[in-house]
C-alpha cells in the first residue's frame, strides 16, 4: 500500500518548486487529516503515520493522549477481544489540522474517531488525490466524534532530506510506568537529482510495543524517550554501503532484542511485544503490514 494514498490532497511546495497560494507564507502546511497508531493500555500514545512525498506528513510525532471515558472504555474492550489488531486515531474531516499546530501547542484538543485496522481499497481509489482510507463514508469507527486531548508531545521530528541512512536501524524507545514502545526513526533522504521528480528514502516505518518496560531505564527517561540502535538490523550492506532494509518485521513477538543506548556502550536487552505497523510504504509502496478492518465495520458502497 502506498502512503501516498493516505494523503488528503496536498502539494509539497518545497519539493516540487511550486509557489505557495497567494497570502500563504513560503513555509507552511495545509490543514489535513492525520492517522495516529495507538499504543499503550494504561497510558495511550499516538504515533503519526509518516509520508515522505507531501509536506503535511513529513513528520515523526508521538503524542500522549487523553481520551474521554467512553472512547477509552470502547478502545480497551476492542483490544481485549482483538489484542493483535491495530487501532488508528484520526482527526475528523470537520476538524482538519496541521502537525506543527499540535507540536507548537497551538492545538491541544481536536475532534477524532478511532478505527480498527486498515479498510480495503482499490488501485483506482489509491490514485485519487484526495483519497483517505478512514473516510467515514467508507468505514465505521469503533468510537466516533469525540474530543481528544494532547497531554504531551513526546516526539516532534521533521524530516531533513539531506540526512544519510545509518548503518544500523535506530529506534525511539518511550513509554510510561510498566509499558514501553518503540518506533523506527526514519531517514527521508532525497534520492533523485534536480531534473527528476522527487523520490525519497528508502526506509521503513515500524511501530511496536515491548513486553514490558526495561528495568535499566529511569522513569523520567522512559517518559521523555531515548534513542537506541539495533546492531542486528543492518540498514546498509557492510561491503558496498548500499541500502539493505528488512522486508518483514525484524522483531517477532517474544523475541529478545539487543539495543545500544545512543548507538554505543554495552548491549541492553528488551523483549518484543506486538507489532502494530510495519512496512516501507513511506517510499517504495509495498503492502503495509497492518491488520485489516473487520468486514462488519465497512460501509456498503
């Protein structure tokens, strides 16, 4: 699945060289709908689904969220029944916003819906410039039209297209209390020349929970988030330097993972829990590894 399909109709003004509309600053974002992968039970976090080719989605962001009681209870009930499924929170189409609005603190509350999995769509759907998979005319949310509160911005990381792919996969480890999660820190390097249509990457998106919070990290560091590397997951061929990305989830549930804090020091161990999103769709458009929406939640078209 292409992450381009998740865009809600924006032009990347910087990459394509087009002038912004009259009255808009040169560097700005259009309000859009955004998809956040939800992780955590005691504390709910939302991890923004990235997209390299549109300015509005060129951000990695993690939010600590407060859901209203009814929505939180509904989410918890569905997770008990479907513990391996992915749950997505999207801002409502009537409350479009930008990622910088949230990161800056200008927007701390917005109307939202929670969906279970990814609904099916066709190649024709994907080619529509304003297509959004979680549109309310396509799929029924498990919890809808509620106000979510952003309690804290855990991570705000705009992509920089000059950065180089690291030798080993790098993750952001975060959480609270007994729960911990990781998301892959992506590199959206510009891969084309000045006379070609822009292409970025390659890289991959990955969101997973750990079996438990590691005992080697202080509570304040866990809540703030730390950067770790994974020596077992190479991003470059050691002989040629060419990109060498994992084509499937490198951490199966229950697997021991060895990490290096800040990419150095002694090896530190964690145990993988559930993966909720994996795929290189941010740039190369294969099938995104995410649970499908149950058929009963799909609207008749």
